[in-house]
């Protein structure tokens, strides 16, 4: 099955089949670059257009992308006990398979460190239960619905008004944009993530703490290369 269409007569590919759902891409850099670049349009617009001969078809494609990748070709870069066998050039080539414009469209860049056996087997302390998380998510979605749309659809003036930023928060965001070289697209995505974090805590305003956390999810690719897991 093709990622974006199937056959000489266009039929929905994996992108459209994931409409209103989740599209998971494992080993992201192993996909051909031309295939990955096709994701840019639907991630931005929620639809994909296919042109074949004299025919053009547009399919719905509003989905959530979750993608995973290793830190390097051998997979051991940054490992606490295993030695990485890759040269700096190999690591750079591997990470550069993901273009900046595509990476810019991912809301969260999350590095997943190696976990000890006891953690994987469930020993020790347990985190927040799935049931508790579900309740918080439902409350956050209800808060967003009261504003008219979910946070993912907020843009421009509506996004700014929903954030209730004070002067300090606006200065922080403006400074981060200049210091980190963030695009306008990245800035809006950071603000939407921060708004969601505030909603999960039942807070009406996006404060400095939420902005700092949202910014933290955008810096791994600049500091350590692309993150191990990328989601949007």
C-alpha cells in the first residue's frame, strides 16, 4: 500500500486511510525522502491532492502523525553502556534525511532514553493511571470545545486570544523565536501545545511555565540532532 495513493487510477493511500486517526511511521529516516515530503501538505491542510493525466482527486487526510527513529544508523548514539559505531558524517547523513520543513510540522520532539529492566518489567513506583489521564484529557477537550474549536484548529487572532498571554509571556516567546530561529509555523505550534498543557491543568491562561515546557519539546533537534521519537 502506498503512503499517499494506490494504482494508476488514484485511490486512498495510508495517509487518507488514517483520516481522523493516527498514522504511525516507524524508522522514519528509512522512508524515501520524496515520500516523506508528501506528508507536508496534508499535515498543514488536512487533505491531499493527487494528479494523474487529466484527472485530479482530493482525499481527506486530517490525521495525527507519530513517528519513531533511532539516534543514529547503529542505534547506540548516547547509549549509557553500548558504544556507537557510527562516524559523525554517518550520523549527520542519517539525521538529514528528515528535512527541516517536515520536522517543523511536528508539535513534539521527544527523546526516549534507554530504560532499565526493572522499569520495563513494572518494578518500583508506578505513574499516573491511564484512567486518570483519560479523565484529564476529556476535561481538556471539553474546555477547548467551549471555545468553539479544538486547539489544533486555533490560528491567528483566535489562538492569541485563547492563550491570554501577559507581557512577560509574550516577551519570552518573542525572545525564544529569535534565539532559536523558530519559524512562524513553529511559534504557533508551540503556543497551541502550551495552551493544551494549560487545559490539562484546568488553567485559563498560558503562563510562563507552560511556554517553557512547550519550548522544551522543540529544542532536542537543535541541541542533539533529531529526537528519538517525534509526534504531532
